[in-house]
């Protein structure tokens, strides 16, 4: 059993989450912003890293057969999705992989689709590479998000590539197979390459209405047009080890992707990331299941706290990820603040760092994102401080 209520002090470790300040004059913060957990990584992972660290040379590294075997076993067991060794390209991260895919499969000026509100590096990956951003906004009805498939099909007719977020960050949706089949149908019809960011695929809540479906699993045709982005980083809290697995079944697409990745950032694994990934997929499942139950408990505890103490903040349904999407539109309507101004108010007056929904696109205005992968005591303490500011 892990003790999630007592977490290590991360201050002074170079942690972006804990050591970075939102602005120069900000008071000390309870950081609920960037997406990493405050929970220690599985013991099997730290043991594997310690064993590798016992060797005094940290040279260029290749992933061994065990690495690919455990990756395949994990996805086969959890998603009925088999991953062949030759289809995998190791990347230092999913964001660099998305940049590489955009450059490999599109030309400057080509249209690329994203679905806001969405993880904000998607938009910059498109525009920073000189491509044209097309935004297919998700539709929110009665506190639940769905896709605007009619608009997506209209956009797909003139687009070359789509970045899919599945499960979705920040709205917390696990797309059902029917929704994904519609996206696959559109992609196949218009020969649209789909870069599917599935970094949160393992972080589905135990009470979610469905399990995650890998996009290439829908059918062989769409699999040949898919760049599947996976990583152990969010699942096992090892983002600092910079190891992601990009799965491309089509050999021509894979070759183009690898050439572009080598030009930009290389495709050799971090020596610690390689052993950590293998150990995590081999021995980390029990840790993950226990961690998901605790995060779900955090979600439920905060939902109840807000209902009783700050009814103007509503928790949107969280099916996956550990990132809560908070509807603060009633507060903004009463105060005439924007989401960014409310974020700043909580930073300066409460010492609580949440993320403004406007970072995730204009359709995120009226929302805040909160990372709840921390101790329950700290989470509730943070929102007690928020409540005090709002009641002042």
C-alpha cells in the first residue's frame, strides 16, 4: 500500500511544478497547474534506475528486446492492441513527436485540425511550423463535451492532418468507439493523417463509463494513416525521463517520420528512461490501479467540497486524466473577470496556482484546470484558500 496522503517535499529539486514561480512577486504557491503527480513512482522503476545507475558509464543507449516485449504486453493486456517492435520509434517526448509529424506529413501553409479546448502545445506546434490552424471546437452541452463531427468533416476536406487528443486533456473525456469510428470514417474519406496523442490512455477512472480505445484499433485502413503517440510518463509519473513511444504501422509514413525526428531531436532513448519504461510496464500495474483509486477519491472529495462551499465552481465529469476541468462561468459573470484574471487572483491572494482555461483556446474561457494528483489534504487546503478569497 502506498501512502498517498504523505508525499515527498519537491521544493529545491528543480521541479517545474514546485520551484517555478508564476510571476516574480508571487507568494509561495500550492501548485495545481502543470501535469505531473506528487506521488512517488513505482518502486520497481526506482529499483531499475538504481541498478542502471550502479554502472558508471551513461553512454548512448538502445532499447533492448525486453523493452519492446513489455510495451506490447502492456497494450495487448489492457487494450487488446498488439504493438510490433518495428512499428515503434522512440522519441524524447510526445510534443517533439507532434512537431516532427507535422513537418514530415504536411507542407508550409497546409491546414491542420485541432479540437479546442485542448492541450495548448498542439496549437503552437501547428503555427510554429508555418501551417494553418483549423479549430474544430468541441461542443459543451449540459456539462458534457462531444465532437462537432459535421464541422470536422467540412474541415477535413481541405486539411492534411488532424491532432486527436484521446483521452482528452483538459475536458476529461474518454471517447466512445462510435465517436472514434466517425473520426476514422472522415479521416479515411479525406485521406487525413491522424496524430493521436494517447498519453493519458492508462489514466481512465475506475468508474468511467467505457475503457479507452486506441485509434489504430478501429480498422486497418485508418491504422495506416495514424501516428499513435504513447508514453509511460503520465501513467507512472516519469516525465523527466523523456521517453515516448510513437507507433506507426505504415512503413512509408514511419520512414518519413523517423527521418524528420532524426533531423530535429534524434530517436535514441534516455538511458534511464529505457530501463524505467520497461520496468514500469512489466511491474507497475498494481501501483497504477491503486493510484487511480486515490485520484478518483480526490475528484469526489473536491466535488463535494465545492458543492458545499463554492457552488459557483462546477466540476466537469472526469472520465480520464488527473486534470479537473472546472466551470467558473458563474464567478466570472458576477465579477466581470476573465479566466486569466481569476487565475491571477487565486495566485496572488490565495497562493494557489491553477491554469486559466483560455490557455487551451478561446472556447476554454470560463474554465480553470486543476491537477488533482496530490495529497487530498493539500488539495482541499488549496480550495479552502480559494473559498476564503471568494468570500472576502
